[in-house]
């Protein structure tokens, strides 16, 4: 499947622009009438009225609500991460809470890596409480962020159990488990053992439908900041929003081909500085594209939540897994934005050079 590049949409004129256009038509008409012959006046009146009519029609178009036919839940992995290129962990948490609130996102889902919280002591604990006090939900992202492929099954499950224990005291806890590195098992034995383990603990797979490399943009920003490079935040914002929206469109188009519909999406982001800086801009762009932001619990009521794709191609999220199960090759199932070289090239040309 061809890549779906993100092309900024031509914006409809704002109501203010339309009012200006309307007013300038009236003013031009009044000014012009004083100096023209009768025939010219008739022509000017005709075209001006036509233009006013067109402006009013456009205004009515522009004021129509965007048709909401797609939906997406926002999830942040690895909470609570340590200090980043722009914020301390505590500052980031406050900024994320404020930005989500301003954007009207009342319920996001934070997948907690409980060892991160533990390492940060009281500060980590307070950050988790701040998220839940603000109305956001929590999911299990393991204790130590182990990679299933590199960990014996029993050890992996023991780590997952430790996270269940550590999360017990917190409010707003879901029964969702998100696999670190989205690795759900690369052999039928491991995959099935983990499916059984989750089921035995009444946990569900907190799958994603839209995989992103937001973590790599955060890493590039850190490299630049560490090298004392000035970063234009607007350039960084444009790159970030563009990349995440491209991934979203890529997997939505894949879903429409495989499912013949747009499912309730689950977006993978991380609790990092990029999210804290730009989540509001991202939400605005998603809404302009007709996405309604929904709670994760609603997203996981989509029928695809009840499926267990019979494939080992699981690391790209559920839509890609279903597409693979239906016969599409892996080469067509990864968004071009999920590539470190691609992102570095774009960062260097659109944001700033990073000295090697
Ligand atoms: Zn993670």
C-alpha cells in the first residue's frame, strides 16, 4: 500500500475572513458607484451581489460542524518517565494535565511502568495521583519494561504481576495491559502463554491501532538540546504533528481496506516532552480531520478488541496484525514515519542540524 503523506489541508476561510470579504464588497460597491456610468454600475452591482452571495454561502459552509465519522483514544506509555530535554518529570506531568484540560480531553489513558514510579519515590507517586485526580485512567505497562522476545516467559509474567501489585493502591485503574515494545510474542508458544496469562488475571490486551515513533522525535530534540542547538518550537511542533497525523491516516486507511470501516482507534504516544508541548496542537489537527477524541475504555469496546489475530506480526498494532492475517505483506504494514533515518533527515532539514 502506498504511503499516505500528510498534506496540510486547504483551510476554509474563517468567519472573520468572510466578514472582511463581505464588508469589502459593500465598501467597494459604495465607493465605485459615485464615479461610474449607468451600465458599469449595473455590472458592478451584479458582480458584487454575486460575490456577496458566494461569501454568505461560503460562510454557511464554514460554520457547519465538521462531520465526525472517526474516533480516537489517546494513550501515553512509560509513565512516569524521568526528566526530558525541556521539562523535569514533575513539570511535564503538570503541563500534560493542563494541556489535555485546555484541549478538552477529559480522559486519557496512561500506561504505567511501575519501576519508573518506584525509582522516583514520592515524586513519581504524586505524579500518578495527579493524573488520576485530573480524571485520567491508568493501565499496566509492566514493572521493568522487559522485552518479551528476550525474557523467559515465567520471568516476564512475574514482572507483569509485580506491576499489578504496585498499581493496586491507585484510583482509575483499568484492566488493560500494554506489552512493552508492543512485543506480544514472536513464537506461537510465547504468544499463547501470554494470552492465557492475561486472561487468567482478567487483563485485556491494551493494543494500539496507530503505532508512532514519537519517542524518536523526543530523542532527536534531546540530542539537539544537549548539543546547545537552538530549537524553533514552531518547527518542532509542525514536524511532530505532521508525523503523528501521517501515522494516524496511514493506519486508518489500512483499517478501511481491511475492515471496510474506521474502527475506534487507539493512538500510541509516550509520556514525554513532545506530548507535553504539543498534545493540544495534535488534538486540534485530529479534530479538524473529523476525529472525535474518546476515552480509551470506549475505544476498547470496538469489535476488534475481541479478536486475537492468528499471526506473529503483532508489533505494529492491531490493524496491521489483522491486515497481515488477511494476507498483506509486512512491507506494506509499517508507516513510513516509523523509521529513524527518515525522522532524522526530516528533523535536520525542518527543525535543526544536529552535530555528529
Ligand atoms: Zn513502553
